C-alpha cells in the first residue's frame, strides 16, 4: 500500500474519491459513542427560527469523570429569550421564549442523536467565536464556557445531570 500523511482530517474514499468529513480533534466522545459536532450543530440550528444559521457549537466537557455534551447557540437579533413564548403553538403557557427554546434544542438533540445535553447556552447575536473566514472555533467556545467568558442570554443545565455531577 501507499504511505499516508496524518493531517488530522477524518474522511472516507468512495468510488476513488476522497471525502473529508471533519477533524479528529473536533470529534465528540460521549458515553463511549463518537459524534460529529457539525451534525449536532446543524440539528440545533434547524430546530427553531430564533437561532442563527451557522451560530452553534457543540463540544464535550468533563463532568465528574464523564464527558458530557454542551451546546452554545446564538439567538437571532430580534429574539429576546426573556419574553413570553406567545404565538408558538408548542410552547407551554407562561413559559419564557428562552426556556422554550432550550427545551426545543434538547428535544431535537435527543430525537435526532439519542443524546442528552448537559447544558444549553444561548448566546447574544454575533458573540460565537469564529475565525476570520467565518468557521466556528469550537475550542474557543469550550474555553469560554469553562471560563465563564461567553456573552450569554441564558444557560440551561440538564437538572438530573447537573445534580448528579454536583454530588
């Protein structure tokens, strides 16, 4: 066979063509399963009109010795998480838009990927760390989450997972 150059890219060859699917360093491993962060991010971005396209990042953090999923997502400029979720047929009466949105994100991730998010963070518009070419900087998002420096509208930890981690 031929020698290979380790670039850190993930991909496959089909019909003699190489298809790059992601980067090894971005791969999420949660509960022993591998997930492409861009798959989760696309699910999040498509689940609600209040989220900005290209404005989500998925990454894992260590919680009590176990890797857990965290998702940060930018809201649209006209979206205000603290206002009631009126006009949304799926929202519970009296629930703020931000709370409804985080529940919608959680459900979409669970339905599509059979995965529970440890925490959902709603970011102010334009605050998701990106490169000069517009690519999401997942590692900067993770660092900002861990350091508490992201510009957030709202955070929503998963109550059962948060309680277990705090014990």
